């Protein structure tokens, strides 16, 4: 996500900057220029991530700067690159003279853009095997130190210093030098601003360095003409006087910039101050402030002979003439003109962001190839702004997760999906059972209706079943039929396909598949349980028969004893 649309950058300025300033020159309506937000390097002055820019020099279409930020070679190279340039290449005696100017009064070692990319130095090769950071070895000038080391253990980076007469000296790339030199190229330069006697000009470049005697300046450079403090900006080889478009560095205003009712950029100042009529950008104290009675929420500007309230960009004046309300900038379709951009309004402004499925690359929103992150279990087809998943033959998309696939047959019988390393480990879709046929295993549709899942009527389908109800009943849920209280026929038709209870998922080859045949371990368990049951029955039968025999023997002995006792009694009576 970016703060508005960043057009393609050309040199140090962007195409959007060109359009804004052209719009300013032609006094176009602000609506026609606010669709561009300028990534102006002028904004970076003094805030370049720790770089301390000390001085610089511009010649023709090139600028050179020196930084006093102690860094190793890699950090120095990245710092120059981040600012749109590269470490300085000293290809000619002219470049060497500029280096002398920049470092003439500075001590310490400074990195230049010369290094050994790989291997060993080659004294017979161009630049002795070394290479500029621009990945070439073209040079009309050589200035190696006499201590040049051609061994394979030689240091691979190059620095210069006043103490060594700016000779190219090999240094360890990881060592921290006192600073580094950067080089920048640009087009459409401005010549120095003409100044009358008693006037002076202070220039500030997009690279961050300032000077009074610069003869060639790149796009985006600003100039302050003293003593009037009139501001200018360099554009298309011309100096444009402030206030310019409010999109660029607050139009050059000392306080803030806004757009007046005539759609022109104008500066305004804090309460108690007014814009200096001599330069239209700086603020000066007012004795009697005509804006105080107006009680403006944002700003007060002079319109002809009177004063009125105005609002900052992104707001509009309310009906009371002094309050400001948010302006929905996104109502203007021109705000985000790039293809695949979307406008997002927020309080006081708007953002141009990429639509879903697109990512910002440079000044464009480019389709993201979601398939590169493998979101689909089987096949992935990238589409503009999105993607689509599909499945291999014999599978279908899982309704619970469209990124995944599950086994699918769709007919009464189909081959099973077997592990290529274990032909006995086969899988069938839900609602099918496996059957071995010689060396092959097939999946056969299971008739779930035999298991009486439905309350009333059941219709078997391939891999599933559908419940329905008789007249006078209504299907509730997936299985249950409820009698209608009002006596109507109700929904006797077929219901939805119910969910079939399945066993826990197995990891291969599909997370939703399950074995449909009895495993070897299960078969052994059944045999053991059956044998134990038979043994238990035999034992109980034997125990029962043994008990009955003992009871019969006990009864016969008791009868014999009673008979003997009877005989004894008869004999006694006789």
C-alpha cells in the first residue's frame, strides 16, 4: 500500500511531477493534478537514513556528493543506490579533479565504486581484474597505489584519501572507512539562477547537499533568492517561482499550501501572521490580523480586498463558511488512473492501492501468481487477480475446503487408489467398499439404505444416499421425518444428501480417504475373540454337567440310607 499513485520515475523526478508542474503552468484545476503524488527527492534532505551529506558538486548532467557517514563498502554502496545513484566511478581525469574538490579539505579514507567481484587480481587485465559497481571495467584513467597487491589474498575494495594523494588503495571490504562518494546522473538540468547585484542564491539538490556556486542543477533542485527569500524549483530546464503545486513540498510555502477558489496554489500562514507580498511564500507578523474574527478551522487567505476561510487539501469548506469537512477524493475517478488500482478515501486524503490479487511493482499493480505459493492440493490455475484450484482425475474438490481434493468415483464401480509401495493398502471414496479381484482391488458403491439411516424412504446414490418422507410428513435435518400438525402433505420429496459417518482420516494419499476393508490386525482379533468364546462355552457346559451328576449320586445314596433305616425298624418291631 502506498500514499497515492507513484508514476514511473525518470531520472530524479517522476512523470507525475512533470504533469503536476505542467498543470501548474497551465493553471489547471487542482482536481486534474491531485491524482499524482510526487515522490520528490527534495523531501529527503537531511533524512536519508543516517547519511550525513556534507558537500557536493554538479557538472553537466552529473552530480557527485561526499558523505561523512563511517561505513563498510557494502553499506556505502547500498546507501548511494537507495538515493538513486551509485558509488563514484573515477573513469577520467575530470572525475579525479572533482574528487580532489570534494575531498580537498577532508582527512580519512573514503570508498569509491571500484572492487574485485571474484577471484584473484589480474595485473594484465583492464583495471587489473577489478570492476566498477556499474559492472563494467571501462576507464580512461588509472590511479593505483604503488602498494598494489596482486595475490589471491589481496583486499577486494578500493578507497582514496588525501593523505595518499587520492591513489586507489586496496582495503578490506568489511572495514569502516570515514565515508564514501556517490555519483548521480540526470537529464533536463537547470543552469544557475540569474541574480542581480546585491542578491545571492542558495541551492539545495535532491541529493541533499547545498551550495551557492552550483552551475548545473538537476530536476527538483530548489533555489532561494536572497534577500527577498523568493523560492524556485527546477523543472524542465526552467526555474518555476513558488507557490507551485501544493503537491510538491507544500508549494514552496514557509507554512502551508492550499488551493484558492480560482484553483490556484496559494500560501497561508499561522494565526497572527500573513504572507509576505514580496515573495508570496514566507510569513510575517501582522499587527491587526483580519483573520481572527473569522475563526477559520484551517486557514485564512486573502481574496481580493477581503479575507475568507479555506481548507487544507482533502477537505472542503462547510456551509458555515469556517469549518472543514472531509472531501471524498475517490468520487473523482481520475484520482487513481492506473490499471488495477483502487482508491481508498480517508480523512483528509486518499490512498491508491492495488486491487485484491495484485501487488505494487514500481508504478504498476501487477498480478500476483498465487499458484507460486502452492495453495491448491492438486492443480492450480492462476487468473487475473485470483486463482482457481482443480483436481486430478478420480478426485473432486472437497466442499468443506475447495483448496483440497477427495477421492471421487461417480459410478457404481471404479478402481481403488492403492499405495504403489504396498498393493494391499488401498483406498476408496466415501460411500464405497473395497473388493479384491485377483491382483486388483476395486471400489463398489455401498447401499447405505440397507443400514436404515433414514426414518422412512431412502434412495441410494453413488457414494451416498438421500432420505425422503411419506405424504403428511416433513423431512427435518437429514434423516428424520416429522408428521405435519396441520394435516398438509408436507415435503414428501427427496431431501438433501446426508453426511455419512466416516472413520478417522488416513494420511495417504488423501486426508479424507479411509480404508474400507478389514485389516490383518482386525482379523486376528476376531479369531482370538471367537476362540475364547468357544472355550468359555465348553467350560460352562462341562461345569453344568458335572454338577448335575453329583446331585443325582447324592439322591441315590440318601434313598438307600432311608431304605436301610426302614428295614431296621421292621426288624425291631418283629
